[in-house]
C-alpha cells in the first residue's frame, strides 16, 4: 500500500498533468500526443532502478528474443506509448474532444463485428488491454453511434468524478468498478439493454479475483468479465491495439470461444487471448504498470 506521502505526490503529479494539458490546448491534440511521449521518454530515462527490474522480467518472458538492446528499445517505446495515452486521457478530461478530432486521432477496423452484435440486441463484452488509448477507442465507437459502457477504476490520485465527466462528455456511459457491491449488477443490466461493455482485465487486482498464469506471473485478475460472459452468454470480442504514430489503430477481433465450464476456465481463455496479442506487440503494453511489475516471475519458460 502506498504511503500517505506517495499518495499526495501522485495526486500532485496528476494535477500538474491537468495543468500541462490545458497549456497544450492551443497546439491541438497533436501537441498533446507529442508532450505525452516526451513525458514517457523522461520517465524511461529517470526510472533506472525500476526499469532494470522490468528489463530482467521481460527478458525472462521473451526467452530467445531477449537481446538486452532489443528489450531496452521495446521498453522505451512502451513507456512513450503508455505515458502518451495517459496524458491524452488527462487532456480528454480537461476539455472534451470534438467528434472530428476523435475520428482523426483513432481508427477502428472491423466495426461491422460490433454493429452485428448491436443489431441483434444481445449486447457484447469488449475486451481491452493497457495498450495505447482505449478510452479514445471507446469514444471513436461512440462517434459511430454504438452504445458503449466503459468499466473503469478511478485512482485515488484523480479528482473525484474525473471519469464520469470525461465519459459523458464523449458520449459514453461509465461504471465504477471500485463500487464492487453494485458494479457487477450494472454491467449485467447494460448487457441486457444491448450495450457494449468495455472492460480491461490484463493486470492484477488487490481486491480478490481469479488466479491465472499471465506473462510468466501468477496474478489475481478481476473475475467480473469471465463471470459476466458465463452468466449472460453474450459474445466477447477483443479490441486489439495495433499502434500508430499520428493516430492510434485498433481492430475488433472475432468473438472468442470460451470454456464456460467455470469462471476460472473462462478467465484462463481470456488471459491466453490477451497474452497472445501482447507477445505479438510487446512494445505497446504497459510493462511498467505497478499492477504487473510488482509480482514475481513464476515461470522460467517463455510466454506463448
């Protein structure tokens, strides 16, 4: 658990990012992207102790592909991508983006797969990962008239109501996963109303969950997405980030075939799908997020 001093520093850091986002506004969203990458570059250079530990973990996971220079380049890119995405989200909360800006900043391929689900009225789970800007991707779906509900967990460093304001300003509904007593029921109601529920489950949780092997570590991941899929019977479609320079690119993958014999089995299927995509694009994933890096490596073999 973070100390009070560390929590105050995180809140201060988040506040300063908000101020910086407002200062970037005259330069447009492209200026926000550039500054976010600079922040990532600075963190990559300054967090040497943290980075070396992550490099060791990534090297073990990549196995034969773990050339030190390659791992360092990979992590440098991952820092830049992650911090750019985070800064973009801060900017989206500071001032809403127009629909035209959202369309220019993000493209999503195979929207027909989501539209087909919406047309049936059954609802769907959209499975995301901490790879580029998933909130911007959800806003892009909203510009196409798709009914999207984003499940989020608001950090203590954020101003209360930050995500509610951001999501509603971009045509999205939100469910706070931190409200554990009601969040699951809200997700189930959204699916029954035919909505697309966008969730992330690619990092560990300290609030209990289901144990899975993921990228060489044993993590307790949120059980909600797997249990939702089992109980509702709706399809689960991965939203796969493909990178991008001036704009982010995503593709909506085909529905996953889940082993619904148990929540654990369904969660393992979801974890394998996410792991596979991350290993194909390791430079896009947030390896330095504390909800992954703080866990020890539990498997010597490479992830597959």
